[in-house]
C-alpha cells in the first residue's frame, strides 16, 4: 500500500507549520533555559549580556544557599500543603457538583448551571473578597488559600459534560442491583472518568502551585509565605522579605540567587506535568461533547 503523495501546496503548508512550531517552542523554552543557566552561573557569567543556554562558568553556590535556607523549605511546605489540599478538595467538590447537575431529574438544574455560568464572567472583586475573608476570620489562615477557589464554573461544566457522555445503561444496571447514588458515583462513574478527573486535578494543581496573590493579600505572617510570593519579592521588589536565612548571603550573586530560587520552584511542576499531559486532550474533548 503506497502513501498518498502530497501536493506542492500541502508540502509548503506542512513546512510552514513545522517551522512555526519550532520557533514557538524556542520562544517558550528559552526563558526557562535562561533562568536555569543564570542560577548555575558565576557572578561574571550571570551579568554577561547575551544568550545564556549553558553556563560558561559553573557555580552552584546559589543553589547551595537556596537548599540550605529554612525559609525556602518552609515556603515549600506551605506551597505543597496548599497544592495538595486545594487540588484534592476542589476535584472532589467539582466531581460531586458535576455529577449532580448532569442528572436531568435534578430540580432547578438550569438555574444552578446559570449561576455557575454567571460566576465564570462576574465576581465580587478584590476588595469585597478581602472584606469577606476578613469577616470570616480567615486572615493568616491556610484555608483562605483553598476555600475561595474550591469550585470553578468552567471546571464544573467540563465535569458535567463528561458525566453526561457516560452511557446511562451502566447506572441503570447498578440501580437495579440496589446501588445508591454514592455507590454509582464512586464505584462506577469516577473509575471510568479518569481522563477528566486527571485534567481537572492538573489544572487545579498548576493553579495552586503558581498562585501568590491571595497569599499576598491575606497573610502578614512570614511563616505562611508560599514559594511564589518569595520569588515575587526577589524578582519584582528585589528584596529578601521572607528570606532572612539568605539575607547574610552577601557573597552570593543576587541574579544567580533569583535564578536558583525560580529553578527550585519550577522543577517540581515541570516534572509532574508530562505524566498527566496524556489525559488533557481526551478529558477536555470528551468534556466538550455536550452542552
């Protein structure tokens, strides 16, 4: 069986696509490579103007300072706690809500979905949200980083659409055998919904790992700083607020210290992402089949 020969215009189109994707990958990958290179470079190399891909003069003193910093490890713990608890609870609540609104016999189902759609486009704003968190007594409380983002309207819609695509015969057979809604959800529906569950979980994991604005607004205690807030202080404000254990590192190059801190904060999510990527396209496409 011989392959179909492509026309000249088709080959030109493929060549353009390959070239465009290569350029796009370089544009997206170079900033990460640049920061990693700076983090492992000497002072003279880090301030050198030009392209940084592989350090010409290796220096791991910045990495050693970062790994020996108690403030970094405390921020790591806060970030991991937020990411783990926030991802698990958000995925669970989204699954429960998505399963409920996927049932045609749920009273006021359209009204509930309308509320989710409204919340996707409109919110109370920063100041009302801050006042709400303060009135609930959640200032300097870890739960202020988890509860406000517990349910996203878009995630709920994706989860609902996926559940609607599951054949109803499976659930009807379980009901005949005496299974209730909880058993159907956790024993039948969720096991066949690994793609969309992994997709929602990864979205929330990336969000919580990278988030810092709520930590910036709701926390004044440095013991509750997350990793991204410390990076912000280093890069944006050029201060070591929350990094007292590194404040005496006068011999360490500040630029290398920034690069090393960003490297330590970025590597975990870069290592986890490829393992869940295979679920993304399948989960999103199946979740978008029905409206």
